C-alpha cells in the first residue's frame, strides 16, 4: 500500500469485542503509522474510542444506507470485516475497496475477495484467544507476526473529573482505595448471584476496602434489588457513560465482574481484574492482561454459548461458585499488585 493509504476496519459492536480488537489495530499502527485507520462502529461506542492513538477516524454507523454511501466515497485501499455478520459483510461490499478481507467462515464471505483461513493456519492446534484471532486477518494480508500489544484504552480527563465528583458524593476521597463490583452480564447464565457480590463486599470491608457497585443500562432490576436488600454493602454508582466507566475502573484498586464488556474495559485501563466465567470459554475470552484471576465452576458441560446453556432455566453453573472462592482470588491479586502502579494514560 502507498504511504497514507486509507484502511477501513468494520467492527460494529459490542464493548468487549471492540476492546479486544484494539491490539490488532495497535499492531498495524505500530508497523505502518502512515496508514489512516478508520473504524466503522455503532454510535453507542463511539465516544470511548474517538481519542485512541491507533485510530485515525471513526465512522459511526447510524443507518445502513447512509453508512454505505459514506463508505463508498471513502477511497479505501483495503477494508476488513472483523464483525462477521450479514450487515458488516454488506458494508464491506459497499466500501468499494479493491481489497476486501473477511474470514472464510463469516456470513456472506463471498462478498470479500480475500478470505482468511482459520486460526490453526497461524497458531497450530492450540486454543487461540480472541485477540489473536483478530490479528489473523492482518497477518494474512502482510502484517509481520510479533509480540501482541495490550488492549489499552486511554482515559479522558473530563470523564476522570466527573468520576471524582461521583466518588466524592459517595464519601470516597481522592486517595481512598476501593474495589469496583460489576454484577451484571448479558445473559443470566453469565451472572454470579447478586447476594454473593454483597457478601464479597462485606468481606472486602473487613479488610479495610470499600466497594463501589456499578450497574449499566438494562440492569435497573438488579440495581433495585441491591438497593433494597444491601443498601450499606457498597456505594452505588450508575448511569455512567462508557468514558466515565473507564475512568471509574482506572481509579479502582481491583475490579470484580462477570464475563462481560466492562470486565474487558477494566483490564484495558490497567485495573487488576477478578473475572467470573460460567459457560463461555475463558481461554477464548479471558481479560487480555497479565494482572487477572479467573474464577470458574467445575462444570461438566464444558464451554458453550451462554444462550445455549442447558442450565439456563435451572441453576446456572456460576451458582456453584462461593463468595469465599472469589474472596480468595481477590486476596491473591491484591497481594500480587500491592506495590505495582496501575491506571490508564490520561488524555485532555
């Protein structure tokens, strides 16, 4: 590609997937900083990535036909479909890029003229993390394999200021450590029981650590139950924008959450993470950070898609994980990271 060529990357959603796409974009940017990387993304996630140093521009996909016209006029030399669904495949075709890249197993892969083989062609028979799988599209088209970068999200100074005020309103001072709890997740089978998060908060308080519980959109019932049953277990902060959630996690001493997007975001801002994984495969989806602990049940099912877990109507496997198990993971990670600085880079 010539210097300054425009490269389109389509990854529309969701939070965790977008965070785990960042190492591939950073690797390309480090290799060819002259390339103009444009990320096509749904508007809900735009603010979190608008200042990322590897991304030259964002193209928010509000409406399909509007986005298709914008892509067609973009003058892209190469376009990558890292999403894999029908909408992203059609957007790939609409880009008009002479080189259109997709994985062979993606829907409508025939709309691409470069089709990337499975990860075994690059990594052999071993289990491959999602971050590594994202990189295969770029390896296939010329990126030299090398060390995989972290998934790093910078913190906006304005968001950090707003979070500081939220914490102050909860009686948490500038230098006071806290543990950030995120009890929600997309599927019920991915959620550790709410009462055990409350028991964990009580244990953390016994160690001299305050807890902050955060709830996101669609988790109003979980928040209401928490406020009704355990109003004193933790300070509750909700209604945050993604940039503010990133800033809240960056200031935390520790993050404890389920298999969900906020868990990956916490890892990406440098917070030590205790992640609870139920039916999904942790080897594919674990936090992309060296400072984490996994807590998993002994489940005979093996990894399955959360929607297909046959225990969804019964007792999800995460119900077998005790508060004591998670507290032990917290104790180990707190000891491991006691003297280690953490936190994301702050940008104006």
